[in-house]
C-alpha cells in the first residue's frame, strides 16, 4: 500500500508547527500596527511618565491578548479540522504550536516597535518624548494563544462527525469481502 505525500505524521508536524510560526509572525506585525506605545518625557532628573501614559502602557498587553485569543481560536479550529487524519498527533502539536506562535508574535512586535527607553534617552533632549518598547508586561497574556487554540480544537472535536481514514478503509475492506447484513427493518415483510 503506497502512502501519498503529505499524509504522514511528519507532514502533520510540519503543517501544524509551520502554520503557527507564520501566523505568529503575521500577528506580531498586526500587534505592532495596532499599538500606540506609551511615552516617557525627558526632564532634568531623567525620564518620567504621566499617569495617562502609564495606563496606556498596558494597552500593548490588551491588544496582544485579543489578537492571540481570536487568531488562536481560528488556528485551533482550522488545524484540527484540516489535519484530522491523526487527531491525537494534531492535538499534541497544538500546544507547542501555540507556544511558537506566542513567541514569534512577541519577538516580531518587539523588533518592529521602538527601542528600549534607556537607549533612546541617551539621544533625547529635555522635554522630548521617548516611546516605550513594545513588550508583553503580564506573563498571563502569553496564555491567550493556548487558550484560544484549545477552545477552537474542542469545537471541532465535539462537533466532529468525521470518521478517521483508518476506520473508513477498514470498513470498506470488510464490506468488499462479505456483504453487509441487512437491517431487520429493511427486510421485506410479508403481509398476511
């Protein structure tokens, strides 16, 4: 029996992890585009931040969490449905994949965002604003990726009526060897 390309466990691993990597990179770009960083203001005693700017600093975590939760849900849904040939392997790959996406998103957003304030403050003048680097402050924001992914996967697993390919092939082999039994309600009944 020959195996088609792209149907083995290695193909599942590459497809799932690769999808998460690309998605994480694109989400990092989206995160960078949506977040307006808070700013320090240069003064005689160094850099200071107003209360309004301080509250805006947590804006980055909020956007990170929203993007990660929504896109993670869609990824979990799509990948579990698409790679349902081996649901156990796909499910086991979802959490490391979510970790890859979370890390890629944070790295891309941080690389595209402003540099660290202490580096920028060396070049700033008194009264000049220095943006804060784009980073995730609360570690719980990183959990949004796996939470979204698992909710998406559960939606597919609970609503799935698909039969794994191995079961379909075994059933077809059995039917080709012996005729299926006719259900009792389908037999012709003689009417007296």
